[in-house]
C-alpha cells in the first residue's frame, strides 16, 4: 500500500508566508492574493435540505445500466491537451507562465524531482522551458513517472485564484507538473475520438484521491469528531501552517488520506486514527431506497478482505480508494457490505453474462489505475479497454453508458481555471469520456461538469433526491448523449 507523503519540510518552510496569509484569510472569510476562499476551520452549519426530486425526468430513460470507471491522477492537459477540437495546449500557450512563491516567473522550469528519492530525476533535463513539455521525449508510456503532491491545502495555492500559475511552486516534483503525453498514442484516445470527450470536467474537491472518492459517492467530506491532535493540521498563532494532517485545522473534516476503522485497512495505524463510520447519505443509499441495483467493484477486494492477498496485491491495493467502506451501512458484518462491495472479477463476469446491476462503480487495483509513481499510463489504459470491451461485447451493451474519468489531477498542471462553486472546490480539470450507443459520436462536450455530475445523472435517471447542494445544482451529463440515436 502506498500513500503520498506529506510535503517536505523545505517546501512547507518556503511557503509559510503565503500559507499564513491565505489561512488567515480563510479564517476571516476574506480573500488574499487572488486565492479562493476556503473556510476550513469551523464546522459548517447544517446545510439546508437539497431540493426534493420531482421524479425521473425521462431524459436518460433509455439507459438502464451505468458503469463508472474511476481512474487516478491525471489532468486534462496532461493526457488530452492535443485532442483535436478540445480546449488544450494550443490555448495553454497563451496562459501565464509558472511563477515562484514570490510571484517571479521561472526563467526555466526547475528540474523534475523524483519524489521517492527527493532528488532530481536524471531522465529529465534541467533546462526545460517554462511551458508544458512532452513527457514522451524522455520516457515511454510504459514507464513510471514521478508522483506529485496532491493535497487539500496545496491545490488552492497552485490554482492561485484561477491564474493557474503556481503548480510548480507548490509541488514536490517541481517541473514535472508541466509534462504532458502525446494524446494520439493513448490507448483510450480512440474511445474519446469515437464517442464523447468532456473538456470542462473538474474533480469535485480540492486535494487528493481519498477526498474525491468520497465526493463521488456522497458529494460531501467526511467528518471526524474529536480527532486526535496528531492527525489535525496545525497552525501557529499567526495562522502559519506548521504541519499538515489529514483532518483540517480545529478538527472539522477529513480531507487527506485516512483509513476506515472497517476491514480492509492497513496495519500499523493507531486505532484512534481510524476514521469513524460515516452516517450522511450516499448514492448507494439513494439507489437502495428505490430498489435499484448497484455495486462497487474493486480490484483485489476479495483477497485483501479475506486476508489471502499475496504481497504484490497488498502493495497495489489502495485502502483509501474504497469509499463505501467508510460508511455505517457498509461496515464490517453488514448486509449492505455483502450485497454491494465486490471484487472487480465479479464485474467482468456480470458484464459477460449480461447481469450488470443498474449502477456499477469500477475501481482498478493500483498497478491498473494509471496513478503516477506506482503505475504506468499504458498498463492502466490497456486494463480499462478490457473493462470497456467486456461491456461492449456483452448482452447489456445496448442500454449501457460507460463513464471513464479520473479522481483528481494528481497535482499536474492544467491551464483552465475551475469554477468557484463552494469552499470545497471544484479542483482542476480532469478527462472524462462517455461511451454508449447513445453517446454523441466524435463529439467534444464543452459543458462545465464536476465529479458530482455523475451523481446528478443517476439522480435524474431514477428520480432520486440529491445528496447535497452540490449535486442538486451541477449540470448532469445530458449534453453528452443523443437519445434519438439507435443502439
């Protein structure tokens, strides 16, 4: 099991002054240096109940099966910046250059850092221009590239109030954030070309994988009442960030990588640091309330839960990528867990047999999920094609929609400023591909979406009540479909 390490002390130290100003502004409810307001330090008042659903809209009634394949850590510019007709690297050439924390543009990009060694990565030169650069020139898609910091407090600093010019300044991998892959060689590019590519799809919440998995199913951040001080982000009297943590300052929300008290979780974690069972509603609850079938399928799940996983599977299994396991209805020993949390192999069996549930969430194991640092892009995309083809060649294909997207940008640069929706995000732009007999063909969808657009689509298909104000107000994916098309 791997999780991204905390920012190095040197990076925290160099950012202290700006952190202080921003965090003080957050506490005061104001804006500083053009950064978005992110009020983290006081628990929210109870949110007003989201609007009640009026029932199915009929828009999506030709789709009886949704499959959401959730991958890892790539921005839109990083993968699809060269996609014809999309807002990509051509427009990025007009964007502001990257600047350091004092606001001075870098003359050249700092050499990419191998974050596992905290040393320059010799595969990349120290003289890269201050602009996006092609990764393929230095490494192959089958190679692993450095992981980059992608955490709650850091992403708003990188976004810099929509200027998108401090990704390098607040990354432990420095110039690596500006790399991109040639789009035409991506295994999934053919799917994006033949169906619909969404080029304004943003990940739901600032930060990393843990939090965005939570937003995928609940449109909300978990809470940790009375969290131990050791896991809470610490500020000094002036609001300076002294040390990071997975719970926001004053113990409000769980926002960085943390683990459930339920199985599976890594060993060696103090019991008081396990996140307590959550009780706010999830999309699983909403579906079950209407007797709509669904499952979360995870690579390696059965072996890890049973304690039978070999060392390689344990190493690649990501415990914090299992969001339903954090919720009381799916806790150890519950019927909800038995009915809905399954192994990826069961998804493949169901796809081939034509017995897919109405909603499938599919989470590949680590080496198949494209995460920089421990997975290659090529292996991950080849695996996704296996999943897609199992559905496309199976009996359920004629009334299925597959949505392939990424949990978050992984700290990688994107030039398009996210919309300002609420204190949680959205974060940066990520790829999203809609594959279906009813998806628009060879279409680039410019509609502004975020991860909770998936929730809104499911809610509108089956007349489910929204979970929070975010999924109640976000656009659903209707513009990606042509329901006059024949399957």
